């Protein structure tokens, strides 16, 4: 919606100007009728004053057209009366459509200018939002990268100085885990960077239920109440690795925002499209954060306050993968009542057979 259509008319702040012009226009209309020998001087006063007023006020389109119609009708009728009385020549009537056309041209140019200004403002606001997200990303990335690097360096130094083989093994394990966390983070960043590449997906018919079962198998050692909900038979044309990664990211997000006593449920429903759902009974997400959590580097205020690790890449990766398949990601959540993330994908065209689902992936490392 453009700035033109947002402005109230008339506004109380400038109402006195509109009223003053209205009185001025009425006086000139009376002058046209009473002083026929003035020719069309009051007529021009009306149009010139209206042009000046519109340049200052720039009303919305509907009231502008209504006012324009009233002036055309009033001035046209009064000049016609003067013509019928013999006080004015017939050709004076041609000035009515001529002046109205000139006014409409000015209105058109004013609208174009304001629409262009609105678009520039929208672009500027979008750039500011992008800069703010980049600023948050730099802050989060510097923190997230600093922690595993610091831990890995510390344990590497201990390995260098240590002489106890058992202690060395423990420190080596920590170094490996932290370096794997860094690799996981870099993999996610690379995936987002490659989302626009033509070879981002390698599609083939995939049965969704086995992918969910494999995800439950990978995450079952994590202490949660795991559930497998509705599992309709559904086949999608998808990249098996990307689909598994998206489901894994949804489960990881659910794990982050739940406690060992909470439940996490995976399900798949087939309607006019395939709905893959990961629901939980965790902390939930405030309504004002529902859109932000799916943006790149977006994190909810609750996540920050609870000190949950992460850079806000998981859900954005899920949304990117879903959209690359022609689907989408939706979230329904309420604080204190858990969350439900639904990834929708188009149904696969019938082919008579499906390709085998890829084998289970190893259990994920510590979330990045």
C-alpha cells in the first residue's frame, strides 16, 4: 500500500487549510455566477488554488477524484449558465476539461513520485533489517566460533604437556568434538550459500516414513519421550540427504527447547501435499518471534535468555530446503505449551515404484 493510500483525509492537523480553500472556492463559484463579465477569472482562481493546495496536501486518490468531479461539475454548470445567458462565448466551456486534464497530469506525477519514494523507503528499511541481521550474525558467529576454538586449543595444549595416556585420550576426544562442531557450523553456512545453485538438489522418489524412523533411531539415545505419530504412506521427489538434514535440524531444534521430561513427536500426513511435522511439549515461542526464528541467523528472545547454543541457522536451513523442493515451513507455537513445525512438500508423481531410502545416518554430534 502506497503512502497516498495511507494518508487520512482530511487530517485534523491541516483541516483549517482545507476549510479555508473550500470557502475561497465557494466565493469564486458565486463570483462566476454573479459577475458574468469577469469572464473565467474566478474559474482560473479555483483551479490554480486547487493545484497549489494539492501540491501541499497530496490527498488520497478517492477524495481527490471526488473533489475533482465536484469542481468539474460546478464550474461547468456555472459557465454553461453564463453561456446560455450570452455572457460568455461557447468556447469557454473547453477550459473545463482542459484544466481538469492538466490537474490530473499533476496528480499522476505526484503519485508516481510518492510511490517511488515509498519504494525507496521500503528498500532502505529492508537494507537496515539486513544490516541488523548481519550484525547479530557477526556477534553470534564470533561467540559460537570462539568457544569451540578456545576449548580445542586448551585441550590441545594439555595433550602437548600431558603424559597420562588416559587423560590424553579424554582431551583428544574433546578436541575432536569441538572441531566437529566447527565443521558442522561451516557445513551449514556452506549449505545456505549453495541454496541457489542449480545442482543443489538431486531428486528421486523417497518414502517419508523410513526417513522419520531413521531420525528417531539416531536421536533415541537423547533423553526425551520420543513418539512416532501419524505415518501416512507418502512419497516425495526429494534429495534424500537434504531431506534427512532438514528433519534432523527440526528434531535438533526440538531437543534444544525441551527437557528430558518433555515429549517430541514425528509424524507425516498426506493430503494434497505431504506434511512432515515435528512437535514438542517444550518452552514454546512467543508470537512476535515466530517469523524471526525462521530467518537466517534469527533467534528468539527466549532462546537468548535461556542461554541456548546456536546461531539461528537450523530452521532457516529447513525452510531453505523445503522451498527448494517447492514446499514451505510453518510454525505453530505458544509459550509454555510447546511448538509444532510443519514442513510441507509436494507429492511425488506416481511412477509405480520408489527408490530405496538411504541408510540411517550416524547420530548427530553436539549441535552447532
